[in-house]
C-alpha cells in the first residue's frame, strides 16, 4: 500500500475523478431501463405494475448487496469488488437488450442490482485510503455530484437512443459505454487501492449482529427508526394503490382563441387494462 502524501494534489484529483466517474455510471444504469418502460409495455403487453416491480427487484438486490459488500471489501479489497459491480451493471444492460419477454428481465435486473450495491462501500474505502484528509470533503462532494450527473444523463440518453433507433439498441449502446468505462477504470488500477483489513476473516454477519444486540445502543435504535420509516412509506404506497381511481388534472395556458384549457386523465388501477394508450397519454387526442 502506497503512503499518500498530503501534497499529492495530482494523485488526489485523479482518484477523485475516477471514483466520481464510477459513481456516475452506477446512477446512470439505475435509470437506464425505466425511461424505456412505455416501449416495453407495448412490445411485451404487460402492466405498469409488473414493470414497476422490476425497479423494486433492482433496488431490493442493491440494498441487500450494499450490506454484504462491506465484508467483501474488507476481505478482498475495494478494486476487484468495484470492477465486478460495474461489470454486472454494464453486462446486465447489454443482456437486457436481448430479452425475449418481460419476465426474462427479472433475473437480469436482480444481477444488475447486485452490481449496483457495491459502489458506496468501494468508493468510500478507496477515497479514504488514497485522498489526503484535507481534501476528503471535496472528494465526497465530487462523489455525490458524479451520481447526480449520472441520474441527469440517463433518461436523456436512454430515451434519445430509443427514439432514434429502438429500445434494444439503446440498452446495447449504454452497456457498451459501461464496458468502456470498466476498461478505463481497470487501466488505472494503481489508483483504486484500499487499506486491507488483516482480520477480515473475523468480520462476519453474526459478529455484526452481536454488536447490535448488546443493550439499547444507537445501532438498534437507528435500525428501528429505519424500519419504521420504511413501513410508513410502504403503508402510504399501499393506501395510494388501493384508494381507487387517481385523477391527474392537466392545465395549459389556453387555446389559440384565449380560452383556458383543462383536461383530466383518470388512471384506473395501474394495471394498464383501461385508460389512455401511450399515444394519447403522451400527445393528447
């Protein structure tokens, strides 16, 4: 492990830039598929609920993996875990372009979620190991900005490629871009080091649970707050989905003769069985 000098500004900039790009691709791939849902719904003749479940599977796998990835980073180092995660995201996106049906996308997005879940443990381990302490604040900020840039670009790129070609080519192109980024990161491997945990073999799930079980400590309290918050969110979502038709009111500045225009769209039950088709929903009459 190389010792990081406080004056190694150039090295710090490179490490921060590489991690920012990696995090941008993580967020980019999170929104690569959802903008294409209207096209997938038409081609595969499935409901909005099923397509939404794809997103749930992705983030469920990502959340579980993010916890486990911490142990993997301690034992194997951040670099191989990070490169493996980006490989799963990029490769999964390319494989999704070949899906013959919507149900084939479920195992694909699950694997993509696993790939997405490794980024935060890896990114922060690399930044903490390589960036001088006085520049860690900038490093964390750049990390967050990179993720937001990925979120901002994904819908634009995804929809633009699908509009110009089709959704399969769009996914393939985005997957190829991810593989190129993977190659660039792999070529900069000397900047993606992390401090090894020499006692990583003792870091187990049982040990972590034992820490949280010792009295009324902050860990259980925070976990309880998180669980309660999650249950509240799920309760609100369930109430929305079961409360009957949802009315969306659209208002424009007016018709050509100056008469105000108001249109209401009723979304019946999120099943896609009734209501407007895609063309009406997007373009009106």
